[in-house]
């Protein structure tokens, strides 16, 4: 800084040197503005996103203001004011500069957060409603950091403040440990992506439903009874989850069928396949299949395997297939056995 000041001392007049310093830095500021706004913007045209253009829009003026304020500080140094005058004037100018960059960083942070969450939400199903929450947390952190910078500029001892902030932070963290656990659980859900909005999942305790919202604190699923279940993300992150919609939306339906001993097993297989192939909810590919599973105590046990387009059709498909099987068996004379006991009475 001293060498730069001496380099611009081209006259014997301190006032003239100060004026030259201001004018020189105004020119430099204008050149920097052109470089950032015109030259760098040409490179951003080759990118697929517009976030870099938004960042350039936000930073090119603060860069010019920064160079101009530095020029004013140098101009004041040429005037060789009293130490306390120079301290206060420099403190005011650097404080203004800190405020300018704090506002700029907050705007950049908001733009990056909004862009990032919108891109992530398209993949993970993350709700866009959390954008204001994340933006407020980021804004608070930037304001606190800026306040610390301003206090250091005015030579205020911030060590007690940092100690108090640490104690307060520990107290808040202890009081909000469940909320923090849910927050980090939500992060694990966003990173691991075990499910997205629209998927049908089955929780460890048997709850089954469609994922309708994924938040920072909790995940909500709607059951087939139109009941909304809210599960804290800390539980989601530590429980077994069955995603019926992954890796494919196709859902396998199993229909157990029992017929009496003596039935024509080839006829049974043909009837079941014809019913499955004629059902509108059953996909032709993968094709339906029938398996002879076991010899039961009083029945031959078959299983019809077929696929529906999505898990939401499981209930309707099972209903239609069971109804069709019962009617077709009655028409074909196929007996469906049921448990029965014979009781013999012996006379003495």
C-alpha cells in the first residue's frame, strides 16, 4: 500500500495527488466493470445454466464500488490527516464496503440456493417450500459474519462475543436436538434418495402409502385410505423402507389360488393365464405366469403372478382378478376346497 501511494505522488500538492488517486481508481473501476460485465459474460454464454449470468449481474457493480472506495482511502492517506481522523474515516468507508458485499453475498447465496434446490427437487422430490428457510439460515450466518468483520474494523474485542455465541449455540443445539436430528435425517434422505415424491413406500411398521411431500423436518405419505402420515426424517433415516416404485414403476401382484385334489392342473393354469391376459390392469410385458407352489393338506396350491403399471393399481387388480377367477372356476366346475373335519363316533 505504501509503495502504491508513493508511486502516485507525482506532484508536490497532496490535494492534487489525492484527486489524481480518485480519478485513477475511477478509471480502474470502470475498466473492471467492463471486464466483468462484458468480457466474462461472453464465456457464460457457453454454459447451460443461467446462474453464472445472475452472479455477474450481482457482482460487477460491487467490484466497481470496492475499487472506488479503495481509491478514496488512498486519497485520504495523501492528505496525511491526524491518526484518529484517518482511523474513523477508513473505518466508515470499510464498514460501508462490508455492508455492500454482505448484501451482495446474500443475494448470490439466495440465487445459488434457489437454483440448487430447484434442480435437486426435480430429482429427489425435495419440496421447494424449504427455499425461504434455507435462505434465512444463510442470510443469518452472513449477517453475523459481517457484524464480526465490522467490529474488528473498529478494533472491538470480539472474543467475549464469540465465547457467548458458543455457549448460546450449545444451549440452542441441546434444546433443539430433535429438530437437528430431523434436519440431518432430511439431508440423508436428499443425498441417498431412497424415494421421491409419487413413490409408494412401505415403512418398517407396515404403513404403506404414496410420498406426497419431503421436507427438511419430516416426510409425509398418504395411505390408500386418504390418511396423511407424517414421519420425522430422523426415523426415516434409521428404518427399513420398501420402495415399491423403484427401480421400476411396474408392480408385481401375487394371487394365491387353491383347488381340490383331482383337478386338471393344465386347465387351471390356462384359466388363470386367460384371466390375467384379459384384465386391463395387467401388463402384457412382463407376461403373466402361473406357478404350482405346493401340495396342501386339502388342496393344490397355485399362484398367479402378474404385473400392474404402478403400485396404486394393486388393490383394484387383486379385486378384479379374484372376482374373475371365482366366476370362471364356477363355470368350469373347478372346486375351491375349504378346511373340513370328519368326526367319527364309536359306540362301545
